[in-house]
């Protein structure tokens, strides 16, 4: 199965994405708070015979429900949530709790300890200045509740021993805080780990792209340096071909022709290196079909290798027009070349479609990948080949596919050997017009 790609904008930073997850967490906490408030009001009013000002208390859960609905719509519509928005959401929760406690005894209400939960959440979810804002807000709320509150209208059996009622409420509050802290601190820690992992991936991708830029500069310099002598050799060999002495000597003429072919090959290699190190879209794209594109790759490879060593399975189904990408063609050929180095007698290539993506599998009967190579698949200079520059082929493969919206993965086959799986959205290379004959 093709790994699921996120449908959110790639421009969302890891911090903004972490804020979005934390906002979802606060929404869930607020739903629990609404349910807890309604249950508490029902129990205190119905079972404990404590008369509560329902007209002042019930609008708060209704307000929190409305805030949650608005927050859900915002989270679904946007790719990230800022620290300011998280701070505002927590301050709203503090204000709602302060109003409920104001109407139900102030600091004499054991549920005043719930402010501690708000402070802990602020310390974990917000930046340091905003965390101190939460501390200040909770402190102001407690100071207000100490001097201005509506006393509870207790039943006669509670007036004789109000401490017992406070202790019961305190135990319930402690259990509630303990459960919520364990549940939500664990979830928040997971969010932070995911954020750190996303940031690490972003840094790795930036480092890889910077590496590609350096390779492009190096290839560009090499192309300029080699271009002049190669052009000079081509002109000289062309002059030699027209010389009477060369024309009369068939062996010498053939040698000059072979030399011209090798010079042309050197030019093509330099151009291919430059193209692979640059943008994913190669120079000189042409319109073709998906089946013809892959058939050309297989045919070119077969013409230079042992007959029958490559087994190609076409499971594409209906053909479709595409724009041939030279860089993509080159990196696919590189993967087949890598497989041939460890398995010269057999390479299996399977082309298929899964939903709207091309899936290309290249298998071999070699020794397979080591665990270290699988863990660092696609990173530069990670290769089993003991030579300088090894591993750049897979590195270029992963980056070319990634720029086209696809990817690659590797594993070892149960029957022996390795398998590299490439997947590419067909929209990235699709062509809307007609294919020339």
C-alpha cells in the first residue's frame, strides 16, 4: 500500500501543526468539562439538596459548546494553530471556571483546585511568556473569588458539618485532576514527540536539498570545465574523418568513429549528471505514453546487458499520455543498474497502477539490504559499495520522486534479494492533449 500523504499544506510548520493537535486536545478537554459541569450540577442540585443558581450556571456550558463548535471548524479548515490562539482558548476556560466558582461559593468550593490543571496545561502547551500569563490569570481569578462570591445555599444537614461536604468534593476534585493529568499529559507528550520528529524530518529534507544544490553547482562547474575540451575533441575528430589518409584506412576511420561516439557519450554523461543534480524536470521533455515511456527504459537497458536477464511484467492496464521526464527516466535506470550489479543474471521489473499512482517494483536475487541500509535508505553516501560517492544514486532517486510528489521504499524479499518500490502520482507527469504519432 502506498504510504498516505498528508492532505494539509506542506507550508505549515511543525510548530503550527503541533498547535493544531494541541487545540484538538483542548477541544476534547472542554467536552469533558461540559459533561462534568452538567453532571456535577445535577448531583449537587438533585442528590445533595444544594440549591444552585441555575440561571447563572447553565449558560456557561452552552457557551463552551458553541466555542468548541467554532474551534472544530477552525481546526478542520486550517493547517495550523498559533500560540496566541491556544492562549486565548485556555484563558476562556479559566474565565468560565472562575464564573462557575463565583456562583458556587468561591474558594470555599473544593473545585477551585481545577485552576491548577489550567496552569499545568498552559505550561506544557504554550510558550514561556504565555505560560506565565496563565499563572497570572489563575492568580487573579483566585484573588477575585476570595473577596467576591455567592455563598452556597446548603441544606440543613450540611450546615452542621460543612467540612465533610468540602472533603467529599475535594476527593472528587483530586481524582478528576489526577485522571485528567495522566491522560492529557501523556497525550501532550506524544504530540511534542511528533512535533520533534516532524521538525527533524524538515531539517533532514532541508539538508538534503542543500546537498542537491551543492551537487548542482559542482556538476555545473564540471560541465563548463569539460564542455570546452570535449567540444574541441569533437571538432578535431570531425576534421580527421575528412582527411584522405583516414578515409583510405578503414581501420583508422573506424577508430575515429569510435572515438567520436565515446566523446558524445561523455557529453551525455555530463549532461545527465547536471540534469539529475538540478530540478526534477529534466531538459527537453517530450510527450509520450506511460507504457511507451517504461518500454523505452526496459529496451534501452536490455540492449546493453545480457539477453534475458531482465524480466519485465506490464500490469498497467489502460495506457495514458504523459510528459516524459528525463531525470525520472535516468533514476529508474540507475535503480535497475544497481540491481544488476548484485544480480547480473536476473532482475524483475513490475509496473502497475494503484488508484491514481504508478507503482514500479525492481527486484533482484542479490544479498539484499542490511538493516543499517534499510534504516538510512535514500540518504547520501549510505551504500554497500565500498567506493567514494556510493549511495548517491538512491539519494537522487528519492529526491527526484519526492519533488514529483512520490516516494520510494525498500525491503528484502522472503525468497532472497532486495526489492525497491517506487510510487509516483500520475498527475505529476500526465498530459492532457493528444500524443503525437
